[in-house]
C-alpha cells in the first residue's frame, strides 16, 4: 500500500514542517557527500602529482624521457577503473 499523497488542501503545518525537515536532511547528506568527494579528488590529485615527481626523478637519473617509475605505474594502474583495464 502506498503512503497517502498530500495536496494543497490536505497539508498542515506539522506535515509541512516534516517535509522541510526531510528535505533539509537530504540536502545536508548531499553536502556531506560533496565534501567527501572533493576531499577524495584532492587526495587523488596529490597522489598523481607525486607519481609525476617519481617519473621525473627516474627520467632524470636514467636520462630516458619516457621512463616510468614502477611505483608510479602501479599506483596509476590501481587508480584506473576496472572497465578501463579490460578490453571489450
């Protein structure tokens, strides 16, 4: 059985307050998810920047411009989504 749908004629102050409270909880949950996503993206950016530094150091030491540091290559492989690693 579905819950009763409210119309402009049936909605009351307590029901309206409950609707606003529910919407506010949803907005706050979305705000929390957004903060976590932004923090995760920043962490990944720092990690990939460090991988670039590892590559640059390895290239400078070996005098090979396209050489990749093995740790950096492994991190990049782990960060790649599984569907990007597999052939269709």
